[in-house]
């Protein structure tokens, strides 16, 4: 896993920097976009996208890099908007002021909008892929990104999380919330890697299942880690935030996360050693301490 991050993260970072290299007539907007995009993210989603691509036999990373960058842009937009006063009302992320604090709410909203729009422009830009890339694969990736990010995916999870929809107050409800808000982008990452790697339908389905499960494992583990963090520095009160540990306890939540990680590893049974970084990532999801 460490080798995969060491190899892939610089590739992703270089590609993302290239997207913002020419700010044009909106330098403040571009600076605000880059503030969150290069604010210390782990790049988990794009790295697993590239790793899934390799696991199905893909070789030329340029064939999958637009999709890997696109999912990071969507993830980053969601963080900018989540931090807004109308959402989680956070003033700090990764040890730095959030975008609306450093600039203002309007700039943060527009920076998030621009990141989201750029994600779809990039994912659908046939010029960003090698000339022999199947255009049907590109279209499938764009459709999958829309499904993962939109009203049935991440945004649906955010609506439940914010209480706009019925409050998640059972274990089943919370896992459904996490599957939408977190799991959908993980699913997209592994599915896009498989699709652009030329995998068949069964292999793509298996990669998508792995993404679902490992995304859920990550989020449940995050909820456990949140128990041990100071929640008094701003944002919503912990008691108002849907949380699996608050509902079933820390020990049961850890068991749930471990079971999800085991199921994610099992979903990779058809793949060989090239999928070992993905197997390691599932273990890391539940064993990490930050």
C-alpha cells in the first residue's frame, strides 16, 4: 500500500497542479480552489483508482489519470461546501482556515462549484486520454461520476446527514448514509479504474463492490476516531451528528468496520497479486489511528 501511494500520489499531484496552472481572469477563484485541493489531502480516492486500473491489467496511467483527478476534484468540492456555515460550519480543516474563513462564503461556494464543474469537464475530455481510448468507456466513467456525486449518491448522503431528509437513527440508516456520502466516490474510483483498464463486466462489478465496502469501512473507522478527538473547536455538536459509535458503541463499531474490510478483501478474490495494495488499503482503513 505504501508503495502504491509513493508511486501514484506524485503523479496525481502533478496532474492536478497542471489543471490550475493558468488562472486566467479569475486568480482569486483559482487560489481558493487550490487552497483546499493542495491542503494536505491523502489522495486516497485517486490512488485506489490508479491501483484498481493496474489490478485489472492496465499499464498506461494516462488512460485512467483524468478519472482519478476528477474524483479528487469532486471530493475536494464536497469538503469546501461541507465546511460552510450552512452545512457543518467548520473554521479549520487540516490545520488551516477553511475556504470561507480565509476568503468569504461567496468565494467558497464558487470555488466548490468550479471544482465540481472542472471534474466533469476533465472526465469527459477525450483529448485528456490516449487516442485509442474507447469513447464508450469515457462516457461510462462520466455517467458513473454523475451517479456517485449526485442526488442518488454523495449529495443524497449529505442531505440525510444534514437532516434535510429523515434523520438516520438506526444502524441500517447510518450505513445507508455512509454508503451514499462516502462509499459512492470510493465505488466510482475502483469502477472507473476497472472500466478504463479494459476489464469485463464481472471484474468491474467486483471492483465496484470492493469500493462500496472499503468506503464504508473508512467512514465507520472515521466515526470511531472522532470519538477521541476534541469536538469543541467549532462545527456541529457531536450529539447532533449521526454516528454509528453513538448508536451501537465503539467496540461494536470496530467490529462492523473490520467485517466490512474483510468483505472488501473477499470481493477481490478473482484478482491476483496486483490487487494486493487494495487488500492492504482495506486493512489500513480499520487499523489506522488518524
